[in-house]
């Protein structure tokens, strides 16, 4: 059974067929999927999907893109939602200096606030870090009691070693199937197998040969295949271990 640990089923690109796809996942071998929120509305929608489907779990939080529209009221609602039995993390939160959709000081302020919330409610975090590696790691290091995962990991091998040393996980998307993925593959080669999670980040980042099309959780097996190939293990073993990792990380029985 596969676990897609990061998928945006609340995204409007799924409006025509969201429920059909979610219902069909077990037929495609995908037994679990986790939907992280991007803002308050998206977080509520992810929780609603998790309530509707046994195999869907949720995280709540504001993405760095939306930091500028986040309010303290949102933070209080995230705290209330965090006690929901199907909310398993705070995320996705972090920094994005590639797009800079929100001013960097605002991104940092809301990121730190949500790290503090994670500590308060005792949940792990899902980190989005794009071209902000130094600042992101600096903030993460200030919260030694918090465990987290860097989703769609794009940092260095050196930072990966620091994060794994802190007990953190790294998660990989279809990007590792692209021809220019050499750095990520080197990191996977080094990674202890028990710290790797797989995800689609759908509807984005469709793996080869779906690249360029809308992505969804049914394609997470292509990420598993690449992990198996790089680690030199069987597809079955890669699937078993990455699913165990996801269940352990998100405290799912
Ligand atoms: Ni995402």
C-alpha cells in the first residue's frame, strides 16, 4: 500500500473529479493520502475531505505564498482544528524566496508563529522551503522539540545531514524522475531509508511520463519506483518502508 504524504486535493484543478479520484485511490494501491492546507479556507477544505474519507488525512496551516493574507484569527482557528483526530500536522508552512509572493519579513513572522503553534499543540510540521534554505534552517533549529518533514526537498546534502541528525524526514516528489535531478538523487543515495517519504504534491510536479499533465495521488508509485531504483531495493520494499515512515511520522495506525 502506497502513502501519498502531500497532495492538494482541495485545489480547484480537482473540481471536476476530486471525489471520483479520491474514491478510486485504493484500487490504484494508494491506501493513504495527506492533504496539507495552504491558507485558512484550504485548511478547512482539507479537514472536510479527511472527515469524509477514511483514507484521507489533513494538515492545517498557511503557505508562505499566503503569509501576507494570514491573520491572528486564522492562527486561533488552526489551533482549534489541531485537536481534530484527522489533523496530523501543521503545514504547509515555511519560506519561498523564489516567488516572493509575500514580503520576506511577513513570511518569517507567520512561519515562526506556526512553529510555535506546532510546539503548543504537539504536532509535527510540513515545511515548504524554496530558495530560502539558510533562513529556513535557522528558524527550524530554534525549535529543537519539533519534528518535521521538508516536503519536495531541494536543499543541499550538507543540510540534509543536519536535518536527519535532528530526527527530521525528507520527502520527495516526481521531480526526482526529471533528467536534471542529479542532486536530489545523490541525497536519496545517502539518506537512511527510514527517513524518506514520498509524495506527489499534486496537482503539480507530475512524474515522468506524466510530466506536464495534471498530477494526482495515483502517480505516487512512479516516485516509489525511482526511490527503489536509486536505493537498489525492490519496489515492494520501497513501498513498504516509505508507507511505514509516513504512518510513523504522522502518527497514523
Ligand atoms: Ni504543496
